[in-house]
C-alpha cells in the first residue's frame, strides 16, 4: 500500500493548501486527520464534522501527480468551505471560490481517473431507451424494492435478462 513517503507527500500538499487558505482568509484553520482507506470509485472524501480526509490508496498509486495537483486541494477546499460558511452545497459557489481564488485550480467536481481497478462488478439494467450498468449497491437496493428511473426517458430500470 502507501509508503511513508507517499503519505508525507499528501500531507505536505495538504499543509501547503492550508497555508494558502490562511493567508487568503487571514485566519487559522485546524488541520485534519488523513486516512488512506477510501474505497470504491472516489479519489477522496472529506468528512466535514470530523475534520477528516480519506484518500483512495489504489487510485493514488496509479495517479500520484493528479492527487498532488488536484485531489488534495479538492478535499481540503471542502473542509475550508465548511469551516468558513457552515453547511452549504458541496460544490457550490463557496467551494468553487476556494478552489479558483485561493488554490488557483479549476473547480472540477469529479475526477476523470481510470477506475477499472477499483470498480466492483456491474449489473446490466435497461429502460425504454438504453442499457445501464449499475453498481452492486443499486442492484441490491432494487432487490429490496427501490425503483430507479432513467434520467432521459423517465422509465423504470429493469434487469437486462438477455445479459444473464
């Protein structure tokens, strides 16, 4: 998994982001705890009330440069935004302001990393207009009675029996 040097590189980038934010806003921000156990397709997650950031170690090892350049700042921007404004939209104007004005980075809400090594099994479903690949979580939710609608045609997604 991650070496001490990998963890240190993420923490150093995080510290640099906090220094930029402190200079910009002229106030001190508490430093978060970093964990390296984020799972699934997310590169990272910020837990606002816990002042905690989780990073995905598999995606980090495959994309170190992008993590150092963008992902760390993205997650820290969530913590800074929460500490400044309280509960606001996760990628709303306040978060975008921190990303673009403080960190001088694009306010991208999602990453474009290759997720084939962290994505679990997908299940084939269909609607009236297309096929959809759903995660195990959504597949299990459907088995428990949840209905998902296609965003385009608004019809209910049903198992694609031709795939079984």
